[in-house]
């Protein structure tokens, strides 16, 4: 027996006589607790205890009521098994989705690298045509070049717009009356000689770049409009 104030250790009682005495003493308490739980919570409760050396178990509240509770328990689906199956299915779905997204990203990156290599080979002069490439690659290259041309065109317009105010000739100075000295003639720029360095005309136009890619076969040749 545990001393007063000392917690009893929950473990198997090694002494057989003490073990039987404890069962005989505590079993009525367990039956009482089961009855109280059933009444207080209004739930079906049954208790089946097999005592050592006895063939018939102790059943509460009755064999019929206990059989009904046990039957209801056996008729339940295997909840743990169903839950585990659902967890595995969800896990596999999530994993497949992650793999699909990762594969899509790798394919997109691979396609971008392939398109860039084709453009680099063409601009470096190592490729003269695109006849040996699949149609999807040619289409992707054409779309990429079209985007580049639009970006170059916008940049050229930006440069020319920024350089336009600097190309205007400065206003003539106000006349100053100086005795005995004739007015000096203003030196004008000779045929606008400093214009070409500032207005971006030395850069290739988008039309020239477009014609270059038409010649390479990326873009189809434009059909001239026929006069009526």
C-alpha cells in the first residue's frame, strides 16, 4: 500500500494475492463509474471484464445491452484506415502538383535558353536560316524578336525625344551698341553637322531590324499593297 501523500505507481502488482484483492476491491468502483457516466452523459456504455480463472465475464449493464453496444462498434467503418487512406491520397495529390509545377518551370526555363541560343547564333552569323527548327521554336523565336523590336523602337523614340531640345540652335544674343565696332556675324552650324551624333540616326531602325529577320525567315515577307 502507498503511504499517505505518496502517489501510487500504476504498474502490474507482482503479488498474486494482492492482485486478486485489488481486482475484487476496485471492480465495483469501475462498474459504479460506468453507470454514472451513462446516466450523466446519456450515452450507451458497457463493461466487460474477464476475471482470472473464471469462464464467464462480468458484464454491465446486461449481456443484451452490452451486445448492442459491441454490435454498433463493430458496424462502424474503419475510421483510422479511411483517414490514413485519405491522408495518403491528399499527400500524393499535393506531391504530384508540386512536381507538375516544378516540371513546368524547368520546361519554360529550358525553352527560354533554347530561344536565346538560337538568337545568339543568328546574330553572330553562325545561323543563316531557321528551316531546320521545329515550328513551335520558330514561332517562339518570332514572338521573342517581336518583343525585342518593340522595346528597341520605344527606346529609340525615347532617345530622340530627349535629344530634340538639344538640337535647337541657341537664340541670338541681344544687340549691344559698341562704338567704332561693326556687329560680328553669328556662326551658324554648317549643314547641321552636329545633328547626326545626337538624334540617334546612326542606330539601326526597327524597320531595318525587321527586314533583317524577314531575310532570315523568322518573319514572313510583307505583301505590298496593289494600287487600284
